[in-house]
C-alpha cells in the first residue's frame, strides 16, 4: 500500500527513523560509559544525543501518523499492528523524556534511575522497530508494488452526495485493462478497476485480514491480495483462491458521456 507521506514514491517515515534510533542508542551508551568511568564529557555528550533523539523521534512521528491515518488499511491486522507500533514507540520517547527531566541538566551525571529509564526506552524502541519492519515487509505498508502494465498509482478523494444517483470517478480512458484506482468515497475505500469486460468497483478490503486490494495485483479479472495470496473475481466479489472464504463487496458502475460513474445506491 503506497505511503501517503512520501517523496517520489519513497515513504518519508522510514527515512527519518534512523536518526532517533542512532541518537537514542548512542546517547545511552555515552551516558553509561560516562557513569562507569565518571567522565563528564561522555555523559554530557550522551545527554545532548538523547535530546536530539527525542526531537528527531517527534519529527519522524509526523509522517508516521499521516500514513497511520490514511495509508494503513482500516479494520485490518496491519491497523492493529500499526497501533501497537505507535503506542510502543511513544512509550519509548516518554521514558527518555522522563529520564531527561529527572536528570535536570545535560552536565549533571546520570543516575541509575535515568539509565534504567533509558534502557527500558531502548527495549520498547527495539520492539516498536520490529513491528515497523513487519508492517513494511509483511503488510507492504509503504512500498508501492509494481506489476506488468500496472501503470502509475492513482488515488482520488470524492465527496459522497447521496442525493446524486451516480458519482463521476474517472474518465472512460483513464485506466487501461488490468489497472486500478483507489477511491476514497466518504468513509469508504473503494477500488475502481478496468478489465477486458469493462469497469467494475469493489471494496479495498480483503475479507481474510483486511489487506488493501488496490495495492495488490489485477490480472484477467482477478485481483490478488499481496498479504496472503487471496484472489477474488472483481465482477462478482467471489473468492477464487484462499485463504479468504468470504466474498468482497462490489459496486455497480456505468459509462456515460465519457465518464465512469459509481452508482450511489449501495454506498
């Protein structure tokens, strides 16, 4: 699932997290060495590194929150994992902030309490990093998967007006065969797809674990979820291959006056 906070398809959040990780681990090591050898230079450097880690962590959190809200598929196993990722990393930052406050000044020597708080923060940071890696490598949150003739990623937000019979969601020639487009219609995420039989629309939600189908693969009228390989007929919504057993919801579309229109009767 392509990240929303991205630069030329490269997610920004993973670019930034290396800074707080390096600063916070480095700060703890400098503080520990300074405490052991009673070296003021070491623990002063450690204090400033810890502060730099806190600041860069807050900066890195901004694109992370953007992707959490807009990119991670809702009501999915990835959403649960992303929530824990956010909570655990926030806890790590809070522990380092507490250690800094207790210490009082950068030139003050660290105490066993501040060192234990920082160590606990590093444990949480490691666990949060593990979860973040799983979100990328297993749930594909961030990477933009490409397949033959997929075309560029397309995404559109459309205001839902139930007084209208249909909503214009694309130009007739906007998508080639086997290409998809993510529609954000009200609080729904809907995939508009074009097959050799014409346009169709379906929920961006694999019925197995909630993976994004817009980020999957569309070939010969079948969409495949990248998470676990479930396949669905995009016209009927019926599963063609497990582990999914439940169908996905489909929506009627029609072509008129050069537009592709999504009917609002089932929205």
